[in-house]
C-alpha cells in the first residue's frame, strides 16, 4: 500500500451508516455530504469538516486542527482484537485509488490492450446507492460483464459490487474504483483522454455508462455529462421524479438516454 496509515475500508453506502456506526469503537469524520442524523449510540463520536456540519456535532474548521478526533480515537481505543469485515458479496478486499492520474499513468498499457483486442469494452457503472429495491441490478450487471472488459466505478453505488474479484487484463484490474461521487471528474478526464488518444469523440469510444441516481448531486453530475454531449447513458433504477414526459422525450431524442431493463438485455444491447 502507498499509505501505511490507511488501514482499510469500513462500511458500505450512506443509507447503512446508522446501523454500521452504532458499535464501532472509533471516531467518525464526515468530509462531504450524505450524513444522516446521528443516533445517540454514536453521536458523541461524530465529527464534521469542510462543507458538512450538523447541530451539536463538533466541527473541524479551516485550521484543520484534528486534535478532538485524535483524542477521541485514543480514548476509545479501537477494537481489542483484529476484526474481520466483508463487503456485500462476502469479499474481504477492496482495491481503490484509480483516479484519473493513476489511470492515465498507465494510459499506454490501456491503449495497447485496446488496440490488441485484449480490452474490447469499458463500462462506467456508478452513482448513488439507496434502499429502494432494484439496485441489485448493478451487482448482477457487473458480475455478467465479459472478461475482456474493464469496469470503472465511483460513488456509493460501487458498494454493491466493489468487493467482487473480476480478475485482471494484462496486469490491469478489471474493476477500477475511481472514488466517491465528486470524483466523477476523474471519469470524465479518463474518457476525454482516451478519446484524444484514439482520435475520436467520447461517444465513439467502446464505453458504456450505466448510472444509478438518488438525489440532487447525482442530477448535477448527470447534467454535467449532458452538457459535455455524452449520449447513450442507461439510468436507473427509476427515473428522477422531475422527469416529465416532455423532459424524457427531449432527453431520449437529443441524448438517447434510456432506463435500465435487465442486466442480460442491457449487456446484449450495449455490446451489440
């Protein structure tokens, strides 16, 4: 690992935090949104910083003095013995850190793999997670992606499948975790760089975007993709409530956006 003090990943998506944080013997520092009202069982261990805050919760200001967090960690002491945690699918390892700088540092390897036919398709499968039924679609979709494809992912929707072992292609992991929802910027940078390398537009790449939405920030990211002219996005598990028939018709006609169906049908459609 590059950072010795990074011990690992704890927990899954935002909607599970009230359950997952209830008994963790450690402080929790929120650095971005998706904070749910802390329950009394762990509220004294929650801290916030940057743009996120909550009434009666200690906020770390611009001086970035994390002394209260460190003191709380030392006072609680952590787990007395090593603990074993798994992801949603039972996996015990997750691999992350594939922001645009990392991916583009091996751009030559990626481009060579595409030209040789070792990599035939890229899927960006990411977005928000939530408790609504139907989001297991994304787990099944990723499981069924062909072995000559790369799956890029980001945001909390990734917790549906980020503990899966999809193997490698030419030394590159088939599943690349690019970060949180705000790291959609990295996915765009990678897509643009690949398009430039192949002398084509992003819409001409062997790249399919299969996105899950939940709230307004995800909609902002979607609007960014539309502003960049990205087409053929699959969106689910249901369409945003503000998408009226007229808006939907416009998005379909101009950007060819479509709702997800089943993993099998969508993979057949995307791979031709």
